[in-house]
C-alpha cells in the first residue's frame, strides 16, 4: 500500500526484464506511490522478456532504448516527457552485463573487446543517461537519479570479474556528475549498493548461490531483497532525501561493515572438519593457464 511519496512525480525506469528484476519491483512501488513512469529496455530484452506485461499492468508504455546509444536515449527522454506531460523527476539505472562473465573468461585473461562492452553497458551508459538528460534539460530541479551497484566496487569478490571495475566506474560517475548536476540544476545523483539478489543478472555470477549464502550469514540483518531495495529507491526518489547526493549508499543488511560473523564462522568450521581437497595453500592461487575460473 502506498503513501503517495511520489505523487505528481514522473520517472523513467531502466532494466525491468522479468518479475525477478530489481527494476521491476521499483516500477511497481513507484506506481503504488503515485508516480507516473515509463519503462525502457533494449529492443531484444523487450522481445524476449516480460517488460510489456509490466507496462500493461501499470498502465504505461515501454520505450525501446539501448542505453549505450545516445540517439536512443535522446528519443527516450523526449518521448517520456511527451507521454508523461512534463519534465522527469527521477530515473532508475538498473543495467548490468558482462560478456567476460557470460563467456567465463578468467580475470587475468580478459577479452578487451568484451571489457569495453562491460564498461559501456554497465557503467558508461549511466554517464550517457545523465549527459543526454542534461543536454535536453529533461530533469526537474531536485530530481533524483539512482543507479544500482555492488560492494565489489570497493572489495574483491571471487567470480565478479570485470563487473567490479564497471561498478567502481559507475560509482565514480555518480560523484563526478553529481557535482555538476547538483551545482547547476539541483539534481541529485546516487548509487545504491545492493546485497546479492536472485535475478537474471545475479545468477550469471560464478558461485552465486554460495555468495548469497555467505552474505546472508555475514549480514546482521541478512540479505536485502529486491522488494526492500525498491523501497529504498523510493525514498531516494522522494522529497524526504532532498539533500542526499554523490553518495554510494549500502543497502546490504550491514554486510559491508562486517569482518566475520559467528554464523559464517560456524559454517566455516563445519567445512574444516570435513575431509575436503581445499587444504593446499596454492589452491587459492591457480595459475591463469589452468583455465580455472576464479
Ligand atoms: N542481482 C544482484 O545480485 C545485484 C546486486 C547488486 C547490484 N545489482 C545491479 O542491479 C542492476 C539490475 O540487475 P538485476 O539484478 O535486476 O538483473 P536483471 O538481469 O533483471 O537486469 C539487468 C537489466 O539490464 C538490461 N540491459 C542490459 N544491457 C542493456 C543495454 N545495453 N541497454 C539497456 N538495458 C540493458 C537488461 O535487459 C536487464 O533488464 C544491475 O546494475 C546489477 O549489476 C544486482
């Protein structure tokens, strides 16, 4: 049930592919809170995914756009303003994709064309969204732009590969663009660093089920769900957080400030008593040419 936190506001939501998508939950919550929104995704994702069904449910439209293409983004902002009847108040960037992760390339043996793609889709698209919006003067004063990130931007996580570099860049864009956009137009820009969450993108990360379990045991509040992430996004779109900008905000049940928890320690101890083949010190550091993906 909504509290009209976004009543009268207009928003654009990137990245709702299917009901698991974090953006899907954000779109539903924004609608519930009284916002008018448009949805966007790549033409392929619209064809293969379920975005059209969500649009029908929320009584809105889907505008196809590849977020790496500035012509598509220009069209998206223009069409959205026309359909919604004015300038935009909030934008959710909920986009991530790494061909190196998909093709299981080892981090010490990256394909650099893939790396370009990872950075363009997962990070530079965020800059492109903001640069396009600013050129069109498409976002109202006190508007709010949010992108979704992950703690691998600050710390190293097994299997996260070049997405870690993309997230570091994404968070840097929030600071650098947030300064300009805030100073000139009072538009705020933040990233939310979310717990591991079961979605199409999340499942692509090697060892994701174990990462999910580890984060759950380490976090005093447990992992934050997609629905809880959506709630947090709504607060950032609302006027209740008007003075928050250029921040990377952890939404992770406390994970990012933990070192070791009792629950994780107990589970680890159980593993120590089992006869496992992981005792060799070198096992943590396989050479790249072993083709072991780490
Ligand atoms: N799932 C997790 O564990 C987790 C944790 C922290 C942060 N995140 C971040 O949350 C965001 C949303 O991911 P999700 O987990 O909901 O997965 P998801 O797969 O549902 O969403 C990813 C979306 O990106 C879209 N996309 C890919 N390339 C695009 C392009 N060129 N232009 C426009 N859209 C494009 C996809 O179509 C899809 O809708 C991502 O930035 C992801 O890195 C996810």
